[in-house]
C-alpha cells in the first residue's frame, strides 16, 4: 500500500512540476519520499524540484545524501541520468556533462537502449541543446 501511495504522490508531483506549480510539486514529492524512503528516483526528483523552486541549499543537501548504487546495476545508470537532470535544472553544465557521460557509458555496458534519446529530448535540458560540448558528448554514443 505504501508503494502505491508513494507512486501516486510521485505522479502528482510530476504533473504539478510540468504545470509549473513548483511548491505543490515539492510537497507531493516530499509525501512520496515519506512513503518510499529508499526510492533513489524520488529523492533525486525532489532534489530537482527543490532546485527549480529556488531552494538550492536544500536541493544540494538532499542530493549529497543520496547513495550511488553499485556500478553493475541498472540503478547506477538511472541514478546518473537523474543526476544529469538535477544538474540541468540547477544550471550546472559541468555536472550535466559528467553525469550524462557516466549514464551513457553505463547504458552501453548494460546494453540498455533508450538512454541517449532521453538526453536528446528531456525538456529540462533544452538550455544545453546548442552547446557544443553537450552536442559532442551525445554524438559519441549510440545507445
């Protein structure tokens, strides 16, 4: 039951973020994390939403507490994909580039298709679309 409720809060928070209702999105993602305290993706989403809401210090503190999964797991790739998104909404170009590279290297190692497409289409990374370093990095991968 906690998983279902946590998923519902997560979905609501995601919808609120897409509507630009950042305070509501932070509240919903916080509720989701209370229901699923071990959910790395929820914690990363909350950190990103805090950043988007201008609560940068809280976002950085939460991000610093999130453990990195073992390198051999799909969760490692997901962690770095979400870390790239967090860096993106925080306007941290170096953080985006480092996390995108790590996520795509993991995707290649794990033979996981679809990760590159995420980075090419994620709207919160649009501010990097014309950046030569970002474009060069994406062009190095085929996953």
